């Protein structure tokens, strides 16, 4: 960033008229540098700073004019170009969020200088009409998660495949990995970072997984959490560690590849898609690793688990986030009614 500022100063001659900035590109580069420095002061992770600084530079380059001269139409154009190029909703939203944050920085710290030097009164061009909707509003994540019967069917296929696959180790690892994603409700990005010592079988009544690199809120860094080994996941992981893990090269990684290294999240997603193809069901019956996480939330909620408990299990900051994951079945109301009536009749019977 400092190199870019110096280069712009050389090009513009770094002229200064009466103490006010004269070249808009040089001044904007200095403002970006100060904005990025404020992230460091607030304690953001270096990786986050590098990523968002790159996003901001690309957004400003696409807009083609200083931030204080950008109009709503300019934003519409850039966002439209991002959409046309196939960028995901979450990516477009990130571009807008970073640019809006930079514009807010200018409003708070640089508004007087900008108005005096360039005659522009700041007004943010990102409004309710061009703000990207949340990724969950128009993504396949809004599709209902796989029903319990479908999840059981897939796990049955993976279990049977362990005994017939050409390579026992990878097939058994896949079975344990995808069942862990479902029963623990963890993200595949979290699962690939698990190490063997992260399985604590003596902690709590069921044992727990220490998800040391849990996803945190934006820019907050990792948020570790403990996830109980429910629904027999403790038995499954004991089997995996006793009978399967030793067939791979020695390393700390829990679910490793055939060289003992870490799988990438993309590899996990591709692996599940491949297994769905091998299973032979049509594409409408396929689902993703993240669908298993949403299925975990939904199925536990349907069978009566407290929503706050599910929130803690999934590592969400708020119950509102968890509710976006919960998509009860079409008969959820009827099933809840039957349970309530059965419970009431049972109490009456005991009272008599």
C-alpha cells in the first residue's frame, strides 16, 4: 500500500496547494492507507486485512473515480459486472461492505478536507437499492436440508462401500468424516483443521471435539468451541482412530489425505459430489457438506433440542443465525401437535 502511495506521488508531483490535497488519486491512496492502518489498530487479523485491502483496491479500480465522486449508478454498474462475471452473492456483498466501510471512514475523518479541496460533500452511493442481499436470500442454501431418511440412506451407502472399496482407508475416512459433519454440525473448513488430539472422549458425558479453528464473526479471527459427540459419534471416532487412522501416514491430522496431510475444503466438497455420483441417485437428491450442517440443526430442532443448545453446538453468535439454518419439514406443525397431545394425555393418565 505504501509503495502505491509513493508511486502516485511521483506521478502527480505531490503538489499541495495551501495545505490541501491537490491530486485526487494520491489523496485517495493516502486515505486507503490510513483506513487499512485503522484495521490494524482495531486488532483485525493480518490475513483479513490483506484480503479486504485487495478487495477495496479492486473495487476502487473498477469504479474508475475517487470514492467521493462515485455515484449510485457507478455502484450499480460494478455490481452488475461482478454478477455478469459469475461472482457469488457473498463476493458481491463483500465488495460493497468493504467499499461502504471505506466511504464511512472518509465521512468521519476526511469529509472537511474533501469538501475544501474538491468541492464534494460526501454521500454514500451504496443504498437500499444496490445493497447485495444476504447470501441466504437467493442461494441454494434456502433449499430444505436432506430429510433424516435421506441422510441415513447416504450413510448406509458409505458404510457398505467401506467393505467393497478398492482402498479401505480412504473409504472408511470418508464415512467417518461425513458422519462427523452431520452429527457434530461442523463446517468442512473446521473439520479439515481437526487434529487427533482434538477428540476428547473423557470430556463430558459423551466426549467432545475441540473445534479450535471455529469460524468467528467477520474479522474476529477463529472462535474455538467444544462440540459434544452425540448420536454415537464417540463410538464412530473411536473406531476410526483404532482401526482406520493407522492405515494412513503418521501425522497429527485427524481426517488426512493419503500422504498424511490435510484435505482442503474443496476436496471434501468434490469428494461428496463424487460419492453421490457413484451412489447413482439423480442430482436433485444430491447435497453438499454444508447441507449436512443445516440438516444437523434442523433434525435436532425437530426432535426437541433447545435452540440455544443448537446455537452453541454450531458456533453461531446469535440464535437468529441458527434460525436461518433450521428448515423444519412440511409436517413439523402436525408432528409437534401430536407430541404435545401425547404428552398431555400421558400426564392426565398418570394423574388418574
